[in-house]
């Protein structure tokens, strides 16, 4: 526990289930009057913040609440990710799950608490937000506030970015989201590239509920190979894969989740998921008979997709794998009568993917920023 007599901000470490519930439910009050914010289900978050989440096997995490005037005014998590340290070879710790009222004193108290925690662990850089890593939600939105965020993409108040700057944090990296309106046909160039891939012996198969875990292991193999050299990347473990797969399986649409193979070896993977955030905004974080009925009703009205999973092994790039993945997934998009697809997130300097997305009509419509600062 930390108290600042000058600011009246008290920092309380989450130490029991009651505190954790306060941590989880704080955004419900903070964003009460913000219709574009998507509350996650409280019961799901209880699991996500528990030892059932395999992330905690290789990380030390502490949760903190900020109290001012007798009321909760903010929250934050301090994250020491041992896999990141060993894989990236840098003494960087993270903050995540940051939420705060528009008060620089609250933000500073929260960030200072994490900084001092990480300093005690030997870290020299604090970076965030990461919820919990780049394999999950990360970044603060800096552009695109006029639309709600899609599935597993953060939404925050614009003032968060001012708070970061006021607290001395600077840009580490921007992440981009592109939106594509579904047309009647894909560009001819994509179809030609797909045909070339077929001539080279590349085949595709759909991911179904029956072969789901096998396919997800193929995704992990492709993902870890394709993203291995990316900024701040850490490989996905088998335990993380199984945990994430369990969460995503109910949302999977088979004809929009595709594995590309060469001689039976997975070489590419593409997965689009319906934007279930559209439904969650009707449920207000609660799971009960009334919200279940709403979920069943509104899930049939989802018209947006998020391209969440995409990767091609390095040795198979520029061989048409992207074209054949897009061609096959596009068939499912049309059958489902979806209107838009979001490609996210994409590193600001991943020029090859950006050019590919632009070629099929993608327009940059949201940006997110990850901040960092040296720990002193």
C-alpha cells in the first residue's frame, strides 16, 4: 500500500478475491456513459486473471488499485514476463490493464508504482499497455474514436494518451487497423496469385470443430515461425495455445478459418472471427438469462469480421500463399453476408503486409500506441 499525502492518491495492492472483483469491475463504472466501449464478461475476466491462465506460469503479475477521495479512481497491473526477457534479451517490464479517471496525479501514482516494482526486479525499461502480452490486447487507441473497437481490440478515452505524455512516457511503437468493405469480387491480382500457388502444389483446408485443436497447433507452428523476428514478439506456448483455443472455439466459423499446406506441412494460416463485441455491448459485462437471450438474438446480426490470425512461414512468402488464403476465406465472407473486415493489428513498419492490405482495398482507420520509459 502506498499513500501520497500531497495528492491524496492511495495505491492498494490487490490481495484477495474481493479486491480482484473491484479491479475487474472498475471499467464498468468508468465507461458507464460511453456507448462505444465494450465491457468484457466479468466471469470470463475472473478466469483470465486467475492461475487457470497459463500466462502466469512464466510471469509475475501484481494488480493495483488507485483510491482517491474514498473512491476507486484507477487500476493497473505490473507484469514481469520471463519469456519476453529471455526471448528478446532485454530487461523490459510491462504495465497493463490501465484505466484511470482524467487525473494526472492518479495516472502518475499508478505508473510510478509499476515502475518501482519493475525496478526492484532489475528492469530498466517499462513498456505498455500490454494485456498481458503482444499475443493479446495491447496499446492505447490514438485515432479512430468515432467507432467501437472490434473483438480483442482495446478502446479507451482519448485523454489516456495525454496522461501518458504528462507522466513522461514516449512512443515505443504504433499499431494499425485497416478496414475493408466487402466487394462482389476480390481484385484480379489476388486471384492470379492464388492460381500460381495452386500450381506450386499449395493446398488449403478449412478448420472445423472436429479438427480444431490440430489446426490450432498448425497455427502455432506458423505463427511462431512467421512472427519470430517481429518487435516485442514472444512465442506462443502449447499451454497458451490450448487456453486461447478454448476461448476462441465457440466463435470460429469454419469457412473463414483456413490452413495452407505444402506436402501436408502447414505453411500459412488465416482466421477471421465475427465481431462478437457487437453482442457484448448489449450484455454489459453480465451473464444471466436475459443477457443470454440478447446474445442469441444479436449474434445473428453481426456484420463485421476481424482478421485475427494471419501468418505465412518466411520460406513460403511471395509464393502466393496469401492469395490462396484470401481467396478461400472470401468465399466464407460472402456466404455469411458480412459487410466489413478489419485487419488488425499491424505494426506500423510492417510495410509488406500494409501494401498487401491496401491492394485489396484496406483503409487505415484506427491507430494504437504502445508507450515506454526508462526506469530510474
